[in-house]
């Protein structure tokens, strides 16, 4: 099975790495800043429309193309070589896909292909392909 879709949006640039920590009663407490909560909600809202009928439980390939809005200084179809890093973008996306029910654990992702570039229209293209065991 192959599942593919495009989520038209300005991709979030906040990443899972932006957890915050505070100390309460002498113990560290981790929390998500409002920007991270907003990005997570945005991704879950878009992903929810594309959840497969069943959890993917075998090995899968995940191809993701992050298309950020082009500007005068960042030409359309050029690579984005600025932050956020692809691995940080992927972490938040895969966590949101797990919450939505694409799979029980993102450990099933055995092969990943990730690209980020400037493009119009902006959005996130995702293709999930089940791999042979």
C-alpha cells in the first residue's frame, strides 16, 4: 500500500527540540511553549484528514518534502539551507502522525527521505510506502 497526500500550509518552523524546563518544588518540569503547541495542533489538524483505515504496523518508507513559502530573497525551487534541520522537523511530524494513528510507534519507519526547499505553493508532501518484510 502507498499513501500520499499534500497538506497546503506554511510549514511550521518550530521543532520538538524547543521543549522548555522550569523547576517546581526542586524538580525539573518539562513543558511545551505556546508556539510548539500551536505547531502540533496545526499538523494534527491537517494530518487527521489522511489517516489510513488501519495502523501501519510493518516496515514503511516515509518520504517528506517540506515546501516553505518562497520570497524575493529565497527563490522558488531552491534548497532551504537554513534552520530548522530536517531531523528536527521530522521528529515533530512523526510524533504527530503517531498521535493521529498512522502507526502505533514511529519505529516502523525504516527508510526516510526528507527534503526542504523554497516553493509555491507552500506545504508538506508526504508519501508512505509499505516495504516488503
